């Protein structure tokens, strides 16, 4: 076996990794973890459940981020040992394993490098994704359900906790809308590039004539923002309705009125929650999402005023940001970045990283 020489590739990885460590600020991370661990260990922590939830969630996020950095450091060290052993023993199988590990580390570092571009105010927050069926009848409802599964599979592949907070089922098939929470570091910054109108073109399974059908679904992504004094919602500004949780076909899945719908009267913003069995828990969850949406709305209005004063009016997102074509050919294409793949099945099964990474880079370049 010829000698395996990966020195240049490993040196390049270590250089990239050093830049990432600098941007992430590992020392700050370790300091944050120490402070949060001390707070989490306080005997009276759960006297205030909201504060306890915030502390434990932040601690988990910081620990996850630091563990990812430390794991890459360890893998780089192990890779050099793998190369040495492969050369000492002239082991072709070991050399193949070293090349596979090199490619895997390169992919992981590429993802982390993209994460360093996420420096917006709320980019490090968990994400709330709402999917709504648009034009296209039953096909649109089915498409919305496909997107829901796609994002849940993406979260599952990354081992990110994902919770379906609310689902409104369509009569014939699919869903009218669904709201999910993805509780992971930088979930909002990462997934915010998924916001916009998604289009599906396929031979409709709901059309007896087998005609090609175009349908649409809207994806909204907002950061989950912990309750703060910045957004106060007076009781007089909201209307709270309670109802029974429903399943496919409108069937009741709960015998009590535990589901909650909160309407913010001044803005018309509506949030529904039915994931929890308790009405109190559903109301608390709905208020968290409502406050997040209202804060984001406030920031968007401020940004719009600044743009108007500056005389710049631009649309940052097109009506159709991505097309999923299943007939007459197979392709998924992002219309902003031109990134495309020819395997829609993989995309609908959660293989979104290529689109997300291209979207983050596109957004960064558009701002410069």
C-alpha cells in the first residue's frame, strides 16, 4: 500500500477549526456554562418554573455547542493517529476509514463554518415553524403535511428536540396548518432561510384524470423569545377561546376543552395550542409564541420605518422561494440561491442542509 498522506488536508482542517473556535469564543462558552450550572444547582431554582425552564434550556444549549467543538477537536486528533497506524501496518482498510473520517470532519466543519455567519439578534434562539396550506386545494393540504414531515425528519437527523404544538387537519387529506417548536441552539438562525412560499408540481394523486397540479404552502419561521418586559400583552388586548383538540377528519382526540386559541385583538394575530393535555399549559405555550410573534412584528415595523427613511424599498423574499418538481422531471430548486438537487425524495425525507447552508451564505452576501 502506498503511504497515506493527509497532512495538507488535516492542516487545512485545523486552520479552519481554529477560526471557528475563535468566532464561537470557547472561553466565553465555558464561563457561561459554569455560571448557568451554578444557577441550575440552586435549591430554590424551581420555585420560579419559568426562570428554571430558561436557565436549564440555556445551559443545555451552551453544553451542546461546547460538546460539538470538543468532539471535533478529539476527532482531528484521532484522525492523525488513524493515518499513522494505517501507514505503520500498511493497512488499506484502515486507510479507507481514515479517508472516510476526513470527509466526515470536512462536512461537519463546513456546517459549523456556516453557523459562524449566524450573528443576528435572535439567531441563537429556538425556532417556531408554522406551515400553512395555500392555493391548490387538497394537493396544497397534502403538500403542507409533506413539509411538516420534512422539517420533523430534519430535526430528527440532527438529534434536535422537535415538538408539534398545534395541528389543524384538512377534511380530505393533509393539514390546513401546523406549528412546531425546534429547541436547539441556532435553530432560528439556521431555519429562518426556510421562510417563504414553497411550490409543488406533480401528477396529483387526488385527481382522477391524473393531471399535473401546482400547489403552494407558506412557511413562517420565528424565534422563540423568552417572556420579558419588552413585550407586555394586557389581558384586555387578547381574546382566549378554548376547544377540544382535534385529529384527522375533525375527530375529537380529547374529551375536555383543553386546546387554547389566543387572538391578539390590536394586530389580529392568532395562536392556537393543543399539544398539552392541560388548558393551563396550552395557554402558557400559546402566550410564549404570541409574545415572540409580537416582538418580531415590532422589530419588522422598526426596520421598515428605517428603510423608508433611507429611501430603500426592497423585497427580501420572493413569492416562490423554492420549487419541488416531481413531474415531468425530478428536481428541487431554490430560486434565490439557484441551489438544486435531482432527488426530491431525499429532500422530503429531511435532507435540507445543502439548501439551508446555501441560503445562509446567500443572505449574508445580500446584506454586504
